[in-house]
C-alpha cells in the first residue's frame, strides 16, 4: 500500500524521542497509517486481533497519542462519543459524510462549499480561519440493504 515509508518515519520519531520502537507500536502504526478509513481505537484493536496480535487497548491509545504528536495522524471528532483517526496524507482540506447505519466515513471536497464558507464568514464580519463539516446520513450500500428511515426533521 506504499505506507511503509510513513511507518519508518514513525520509527525514526520514536528513536529521536528516546522511545522504544516496539513491534506492537509498529503494528498499530501500520494499521492506522495504511488505512483509507477513519478508524477508532476499538477498530484498530479488533483489526490487530483479527490479523495476529492481541494488543491491549491501553497500548493502542498510547501509540495513537504518539502518532498524533508526531504529526503523522490526524484526530477527528464526529460527535459519536469516540474519536476517529486518519493518516495525515498530502491531501487537501476535505469534509466528511458519516453513515449513521454502518459507521462508514466518506470524504469529499467541493470548491463551491469552500467559497461559500468564506462568503458566510465575511457576511458576519468574520476573518475565516477554518471550518469543519460533517454530513450525517445513510450511505448508498445501507440504502440498498434496507429502506431509508426518514429523520423526523425531513418529514413534511
Ligand atoms: Zn452505511
Ligand atoms: Zn478524512
């Protein structure tokens, strides 16, 4: 998947900070930095358990903190009561769509939306710094699997 280089960068970060480069830490980094998805700590632990090693959740959390500190991993809070993480790839700023049925997170970027946030900020006398947008809904796969439950808000 071409993310071995990033895992190596993490190993270098650990060495430079006098922290042990353990197989467990590298396995956790491998899962998180190689994922296209937005994983939670639980996701990482169960993925590792499925693959090979039994790594405690505390170790997963500690390694995640190190990955975030190193700048290789970005934290996301979608208001679900837990945090998710995605690799800090060279991709530009993007927004997220979150499926409330299967929990899948999709990414998108839209120039019109970017311009819109600037206009709204200006109209309110704001010097825009940044923005976050999450669209909650039901993904195409889940819509096919079951009929859409309309939220009370969208009901006429
Ligand atoms: Zn879904
Ligand atoms: Zn993302």
